[in-house]
């Protein structure tokens, strides 16, 4: 194994048992979002680098440190593996003309994202998100509805009790600019207490200091000027409508003034669904409004809001909630076909007939002894084995041997086997 070429750090493989769990989660999301009139969008994994650099913000952690950016050696173009999908989604809607002026569009996506972060629990370099975007919707009812979509998904997956909703008001661009100026002057006055990185942040992205992971910076940020003090009447009213909309639907939430979201494009109501992971608070889902984004991409002005859920964290929560170990025993098949060496052709035909009847059938396609095949049938977890020895083959019959619970072995004509087995399986154990 010493020479085995290993996977890229922070990037995972999904084995069948885990994929089954993921398919269940994705299935729940597809069904849930469809009920709200959202259709699925799939955009490329690669985009032009400038799309993200400009829209996410030059001085965000994401753009500064986390993007997988490379030059395409074949034509010298700078490309980036998408680190999030809101920007590509808006790009696609504008470029394809589906979000034309005044037109509205609701879409959701499921897929991999890439960020060059330090891998740890709940943080990977290739991870996956499920997210939704409502383009053309001015809110705040659309925002409230998206929170309800999330809540419904949590309920379907049995994890609603583990999540808390935090909300904040980011105001409009002008209000944020005036707050930013106040922040810069506050932190400049206390820059001796900050380290090199934080000091640089003052000039590039002071908002980021407010939700810094460094305890010292956090302590200083406690007394920093609050965005709240810079908000005008209109954005307060919009946010109040968002909050009362949530209350009306019995969604509990807490106001968090330090919730700023990492990206430049957010405005007005933003939120995060958080949970406790071994004493640490982790965010499962982040969302909010981004009215300026379409204009920044180069399209016409178009309001919008959306959210993104981290699927690795979601899967972890679902596993925890249902105590369901992903690697634990789902049967590999429903019928395991065991056969004598001379009957491999008939056995394969039988397996095909079973599959045509909708049965999940498996057989050992590397023929081994009868005993060894029976052992494999047992290990597969299948409820029964279909045995095709020379005897059976000569009589054009099959022996059916129940492997779980009671039930006697019996013989049946080959051309009746599929139907009989289907009935047995459908009637349960
Ligand atoms: P964090 O503060 O945890 O870094 P973020 O603000 O960077 O989160 P968003 O860009 O809002 O995250 O992405 C939405 C969700 O995607 C997160 O809440 C999280 O569940 C998930 N996510 C983000 N980055 C990663 C990662 N590197 N690995 C796994 N999941 C991630
Ligand atoms: Mg991050």
C-alpha cells in the first residue's frame, strides 16, 4: 500500500452505504423544495476567476485564501473551482435570460464546492451544498418563505430540535459604508492590541473582525460600533417585517449582532442555522438577501435571496439524530443466486429474470464452490437464496432457500421463480 496514490487532502470518497444516506437526504431536499415551486439548476464546477473575485469581495477570506484558482495551460485563462454557488447561479440566470428584468425565478442546486481550508471535523476542501435562490423577489416574504423551506427540511429529516436560528440586519450598502468608516476608526485607535493579520483586516475588511475566531479580537470587537446604530428607518422596517413574518409562522430566532456572513454581497436580513458539535457551535446553513449581486455581475439590477446548507454537516446531524451508522448493514441484495459450476449461464439468466421483475439480485460472478457461494449469500444480508444446482437445472427448476427467519426450502419451476420471489419479498419478512 506504500505506493498507493492517495486522494487529495480534505477530499472524501463516498462508499455505497454513505451514498445511500446522502441519497435519502438529497431526496428529501428535492421533494421539499419542489413543493415550494423551486426547480433544480446545474451550473459548471469551473467558472472564470474574475466572477468570484469581484462578487464575493477581494478581501474576503474566501477569495484571499480559499479559492482553488489555476491557469488553464491550454489557453492561459484563469479559472476557479466554484467555492459557492450563489454567484454562478445568478450568472447563469442572467446569461441565459431566464431572470430578465421583472422576471422571477426560483431555483435550487445540489453539488460539490471547493475551498482550500484547513481540513478538520465538519470542514473539508471538497464539500457539498444544497442551496436555493429566489431571483427577482424583493422580499421580505420570500426570505421568510425560504426560512420555512429550511425548517420543513429539518423536520423531514428529524433534526429540527437540534438547530437554532440566528438572524441579523445588514442594512443597505450606504448604511454599511457608514458603519465601516466608524469601525475603521475604532479599530485604528486600538491597533496596538491587534496582531498583524487583524491589523491588515482593518483596512481591507473590518467587518470580518466582528466575527473573528481569535478571542482577543473578539473581546475588542465587543465594544466596536454596532451596525444597528447606522441603520435607517427603511432597512429597520424591512427587517422588522422579516422578524414578524417569522414569528407569525412560529419560527423562533435570536438576534445576533455579530452575524455578518463572510461575503460582500449580502444586505438586509441574513441568518444562520447553527447546532452544537462537541461543545463548539457550527453553522449548518447560511442565508440572506443579496439585492446588489446581479448588478455587480454585470446584469440589470435584480433583487434576490437564498441560502446554502452544508451537506457533510447535515449528514452528520441526521446520523446523530437517527443513531444510524452509515456503514451499518443494509442488505446488498434481495436474492442471492447460488449455482453449480456447470450452470453459470442458467444462473445469469435467472438473475436477469429476477431483475426484470424488479428484484435486486446478486450472484458470484467469479464462480467458487457451492459452500463458498452459500457463505457469500449469508453475508450479503439477502432474505433468500435461489439455488440452481445440476439437479435443478435438469428439471428446469430452482430451489428457494429462506436465509432469514423461519420458512422451509422449496422448489419451483424456473419460469415461475421471479413472480413467486417477488410476492414473497413484497409480503415482507
Ligand atoms: P464557516 O463560518 O463555518 O466557515 P461559511 O460562512 O464559510 O461557514 P457559507 O459560505 O455560508 O459558510 O456556506 C454555507 C454552509 O456550507 C456552512 O454553513 C457549512 O455548513 C458549509 N461549509 C462551508 N464551508 C465548508 C467546508 N469547508 N467544509 C464543509 N462544509 C462547509
Ligand atoms: Mg468559511
